[in-house]
C-alpha cells in the first residue's frame, strides 16, 4: 500500500494558535507543528464522490508517514500554497501511513 520513495515533497504542517494582543483581543494564527515528507495525489473517483466538492476547490490527498498529532484545524503549506486539512485517516489501520484529505481554494 505505501508510497515509499514517492514522498518527495517537503511540507509544513501548521497548527492553529490563539494569540492574545493587548488592545486588539484574540487572533487566530498558525505556528509550525512539523515538517514532513509527503506525496500529493488527486482524489480517486470514489473519494471525489464522497467529498462532493465544487470545481473552484482543488481537492487532493497528501500521504505522509503516520503521526498521532494531526488535527483538522491544521493546515499544510507547500511553497506558496496553503492547503486546508478537511479530514484524515489511517487507510490500513497499521499506523504506517496517514492520508490527509485536503482542499485548496483556487484563485
């Protein structure tokens, strides 16, 4: 199942952080959670039907080595792209890989 040797993109996974600024209140920003190797692929036909995304949104799957600290509030940064994590799953229940189902609004 794995994509060993295919994880060639170095991505940043960023987590949401609440920052309190005097006089301005609370602001949500992002801080680095980790840097990992990943493989990006388009959704399969079945995954696309389940996601039922509009055409203005690029949906993709990012395959990374298994981690237990990922959240749907996190996001991926790859070069200039900002990709939102919609959901994730361990496809084989063996804690080898994690598939991040993501969306990216196209400008």
